[in-house]
C-alpha cells in the first residue's frame, strides 16, 4: 500500500470521534470561525466578491455565511473562505504555518446542499470531518515545512485544498477519496508574495473551492487515478523542497487539533507579530520608557526565519502592516490601539514611518526557548535610549497561542463583537455546542445561521 492509499484508508476508516477533549477543540474552532466570518460581513472587499457572484449567477444551493443568501457550492466555498480570512482574524496552526479552519469549514459548509433534504448529515460526522481535515493539513505541513513556506508558498492554499477535500470525502463517505486528493493536489498554488493584499484572503477561498470542485468533478465521472504522494512526481516530491517523509504512524492517537492545537486570535494581524505586540505593549508600560528618548530598536527573532511571514520591513499601506513587525511595534510604542482600523488600505503616517526607520531585525541562536514555546520560537526587543540605557522585553508564549489561550469568556466576546446582539450570540453558541449531540447540519445552517 503506497502512502496515498494508506492515507485514504485511514481517513475512510476513522470512526466518528466522541472524545470530549477533541470535540471541545472542534467546537471552539467552529465558534471562532463564525466570529471571524461574521465580523467581516460588511467589508468592502467582501461586497466586491458578492457583486461578482451575483453577476455570475448559477444554481443556488449553498450558504453564504452572514449574507442571508445562497449560491452555487463553488461560489459559496470561494466566498466563505475569503470572508472568514478577510481580516486575518482566523485561527492558525504551527504545523501548517497557515490558516486551517477558514479553508476546511468553508468547504464543508459549502458542500451542504440546502435546496434538498434527501438525506440528513449527522453533525458528529461533520465535526469528525473537520478534525480529519486539520489532521491532513497539519501532516502535510509537517512534511514539507519549513522549506515549503520559506520558499514562498502560501500553505493556507497549497495544503488547504487537499485537506478540505479529505474532509468533504469523509463527510459523505465518497468512494473516490484517493482520486479526489490527487485532483485537489494538482490545483495547489499560491504565493506569499501576495500577503498584505486581498488576494491572500482569496487564497483561503480558492483552496475551499478546489476541494468542492474536485469532489463535484469526480461525482460527474472525471477520473484522476494517481497517487498524489507518488515518490518521484507527487506532492511531497514537488512541493517539499527535499522533504518527503510523511508519517502516518500516529493517526488518531493524538489529533493535531488538540496538540499542538489551534492558535486563536483577537487581532487583525499575523500571529507571528503577536510576539511583537505583546512585547511592545509591555515596553510601553515600562517606567523607563520615554518615546522621545528612543535612539534605536533591535528586534531579535529566534530561531532564524521565524519572521518569514512578516515580509514588510517598511510597509507603505496599513494593510501591509499586518505582516510587519516594525509597523505593529510602532503602533504599540505610540500607544495606539491594534484594532481593525489600524490595518486598513490607508497610507501609513509619517510619524509611524519615522519610528520604523529606527528599527532593525536580528536573529538569536544561543538562548534556550521556553519549554512550552510554540515551535521553539521567541522574540526579544531591545530599545536603546539616548541617555545610554537599554530596556528589553522577551516573549516566548504570546497571548492566544495554545499554551496561553484566551478564556471562554474572551472567545464569547469575540463572537458577540461580530454579531452585536447578546441574544443572538448566546443562541448561536448554544447551537454550536449542540453539534456534539448529533443534529442535522442542514437544519443547523438553515434554522439559525441563515437568519444572521
């Protein structure tokens, strides 16, 4: 049995998961997904994509989250993925080095036909499909990273389409799983070059769309009977930059949604900049800190290349600042909030640009990271003052990361800030938790989400 066949066998033969810890992690992931998606409903770029969908038309059958509209399954996958990722507010996973839920849940939800009640879809199987999708995406990421990501691939799309395809095929127990994975794999693409633009958000939607259309094409009779993990010409050989080891020995023992787990965010910038934000806010509160006394600043990253996602050292637009250590640090040292408004398409002010010019990056290799540090990462910021003094701050475990998570109350507030109605928020939270009991997913989507 080759690697692709082995993966397909393991997916297909996975029993519906009932482990309370795993289900709790899945419920949290779904809750966060809706908070991120609903928060972005009124964004300009979201409405541009809505207008394109309306112009294209088609048979309406799948939910556009938060829009009270239906579209084709492919359109819904594209739209829901785009909207969920639109604010860069959605979860990340260290093995992936990308955003799993925005892709996997968008594809799963888009696959649910709301124009038909031919069969019920058990929500427990839906949850298991979601867990499997994250597992596949993380296993692929573990195999190809860090070289894949550092080469310039955007793992959210290159890995996400394959993972979401696995999830959909499990949900419907499709007989062509192996072929579907191959069909999804051949569509893998996407450059990190486009971070800081709306195309990054489109990547999440395209990955979800790849999954939906792969399944639909196979249902229509198109075949792709090859092993996507072929040693010489398969996905790992091409995208792995020399990494070809794909370890399936721990399948189902400790699910990746639990360990290392999802990293949830309550901010609209890259999680790699969370270290910077936490350190900057503490430095701003330091009694020795005086803004006018700053001479220069050094930002140390460990290990080297752990700042690969932060591609803008001198951004010109605030939306590029989502991927800039310098911009996020400048905001915190100026005492400015890190809200959505600070990451718009507006030009960056001269005051922030002048402060960023005082910063440089460097890399640490000799200090030991905290035992619970995410992937062994940490950041140190040294501020050198004009009076000759230095103040320093180190962050190993930023807020929101799996070892320093937000509380349930904080997560609920994130959903409430998106919905802006306490009664509706509580109802949605109740409905999401009921998914663990075996509801019909169609009824879940129709009875409440369609009204938001």
